[in-house]
C-alpha cells in the first residue's frame, strides 16, 4: 500500500546523503514523498525522485560556503560557546519557521508520517501539534543522554569504576544544564504558540517521536539502556550527488591513503595541507578530496599526493589501505564497510565522540587536528604497519554491511498505523533493553 511521507531536513553536510537516501528508497517503493529542505540540498532531493520544497521560513542556506554560515563556528575556541551558538542558530532561531512550514505542508499533503532531522525541533513541534506521527533521523551515533553512554561532546570513552561514573554524572549535569538553558525558553515558546504544554528537558521533545532512528550499527556505538522508541536501523551508505563521476587509482604500488575531511566548512584547509605533507614524507600514494567548500588550488601537494575536489569514496575504498578523516560518521562507516582502518583528526561536532568509538574498537587512532605532519605520519605508519587495526575495521565492517540493508530501515518507516496519534511516545518508559556492544 502506498503511503504519503513528509521529510523536514536540515543540511548537516554528511547527513544529507543518508537522510535523502531514506526518501529515495521510499520513492522507489512507490510511496509519495515530499522533502522540505535547504536550497543547498535541492540537487540531492531532486535526484532522489522526491518532490523538493525549499524552506520558506526555516533556515535555508544556498550552500555551505563560509559566507552562508549562520554562525562562524570555526572562530569559536571555547566548547561551551560552540554549543551555545550551535543551539541558538541551528535549533532555536529557526524553530518557529520550521514549525510554520511543516504545519502548512501537513495541511496540504496530510502525510501519514513526518521524518525529521535532529536539529529541526520546530518541525517536531508542528507534527506533534497536528497529531501526525514523526520519526527523528539520526545518521550518526545516539546523541542524547542515556544510562551507560558517556556525555555527548567531549569524546569520552565508557566510564570505568566509581571515578568514571562520577565523571559522567558531573559532565552530564553540566551538559544538561547548558542545553536546557539554551534550548527550553525558545522551544517552549514555539510549543505554546502551537497549543502544546512545555517540556522539562530539551531531549523530551525528541522523545515525543514515534521512533528515533539511529542510522548506524549498534556494534559501532557504545552499549546503553535506551528509550523504547530508539531503533538502530543500520547505515545508509549512499554517495553524495556531488561526488559522483569516474575515477582511476593513481599510478604506483605504494599503499593508497584516502584523505577526506568535512563536506562543510570547518576551516580545514591547513589540516589538509599537513596531512598531505605527512603522506608525502612516507612516500605513500595519497588522494586528498577537498569537498565542495575548499578549492583544491589552495593546496600544493608533495610528490605522490593527488588533490581533487571529489571522488566516489565507495570506489576509492576498494583500493585504499587507510583513511585519514575528520571523523564524520558517514566517512567512518564507509571506510569500515570496506574493511579499511582510519586515522581521525576530530574538528568538532560529533567527531570527537566518533573518534572515541574508533579507538575503543581498535579500528584506528585519533590525533589532534592541530598535529604537526610528523605526528600525523607516525599515526599513519602505526595503523598501516599493525594488522590488528585492519582486522578490527573488518569486524566493524561486517556488522555495518549486515545492517546496511534496507529491510530494517524500511520496516520501521513503512510501519504506519493510520489511527496512531502523537504524544504516546513521551509516556513510554525505558524498557531496560541493552544495546549490543
């Protein structure tokens, strides 16, 4: 039976291909799909076959070039300032506009389910107010507080012993207060404008979803006791539309190292230069993909290192021995799905937390984004020379490939009860389920 779906998506860079990939799969299965999204996402949405509708009142960037950024995150050195500005510009300020656009779309289309990006809190409010079930798409690790998970953000590994548990309580309390103070006044104002009662904590808005769809494998994430509506549905490994095209491996027999930093601007050009210099010092074949916001001409690579704006990573990884990356979830899961270990230089956002999981699983190393070429080269050589990293990457890859099939994901989003109404998810308690390690 054909259903009607409305997507309300924000451009998180690496989140675009997997989230739009869900829409594409639904279109291919004969459903009617409309996608509210930023103009920067228009080509990807159009290529999916879904109807593209640009945000009229929510945040709408034409591109991820720095001049279009809602705030200059790369200039904020303080982690608390980064979090506050992120919440203000990506969650709170656009919330009323998201709610308005989604309300109008619901009235026009009467969808059976709304699928929402994590930062589009206003879209969640609109769906809840209109009585339409909504699912939250999370194309990364689980980002909300939960028993067993270290607090999100600092890149912590699982707690060990009383000292570790105390660490998690203290850091978690500080994080909760920061998010609540920054989010709740604006969020609850939007809720009140749509006739909804206030929430006590920021995550309560997300927990009102019918499902929280975590688009990775449980084996990559840390084990935790999660709310009953959380589902690990496996990664979507689609390539971004801007990376399509033919590619040939560079000449030579030396190990090939793929370098892939953010597809959004995180002031990564200097880091790319230092990585290229590190690979040149090791006489490796390096392929540096700069992405859509960094001009390849800004880099002068050493011999043996090629710089290109983009390449199909799925094809490159068939030949690669290592990936050097900022630690975005999409790059990591593609690398592991190909059995390739990594060296991570986290730049921000969820990347330190992803790096902590990489190190915990033994599938790579993490070094500072400010590391000198010699330190980067040492990490690259260590991972290449020790086969244990490749074995660990292959173990993760087996789980990711198993879970990357469409069955689990489609079973969740196509399971629509026409009589279901919003609000029931908030009353569910955690079910004591433990996610596999």
